[in-house]
C-alpha cells in the first residue's frame, strides 16, 4: 500500500508569514525525503473542501495530511504541529526512546511516505 503526504497550501497567501510557513513545511518534507503532493486550495476547491472537512480548519494553511491511496486520509497537523515534529527530531536519541515522544517525530509520522 502506497502512502503520500498531502500539503494543502494557498497560491494566494494573505501574509508573508503564511507564505514562509508553507515553504518551510515543503522544505522539511523534502529534507526527510517524504513523498508528498501539494494541493492548491485556490485551484482545487473540491479537494480543499474534502480536506478541510477532515481537519476542521478552514482558511488556515499549510495543512498536512497522509493518504493511503485507498480513500483513507488522516489529518497530521498545521504548521505549528509540523514544526514541533521537526524540533522533536533534533532531540537526543536516548530521549527519543520514550514512545510518547518518538511517536510524534516526522520520521515516525511519515514513515509510510518515505520510499
């Protein structure tokens, strides 16, 4: 079964911060070699509605999801949640042996999206 991360972004971000946050999430996914697809909320309104129904976040970008290509899509988080995962990755390996912490790292969350 193939998994892909979906990153819901907007091609017309209202603020520089939102544009920067979108770029950072994409960069983090690329750095971890996560298989992902960008979805533009402006261009693909049908998918946007489907994804924001899952996340319960309307008008807030970026949003990250994982799909298993069999219609199962899980909301992973917004920028703040992904940034927290990135920060957890940098912790001492002994600390990451704690399953409550390790289960929230990018490596663990996106393990099925990394070829």
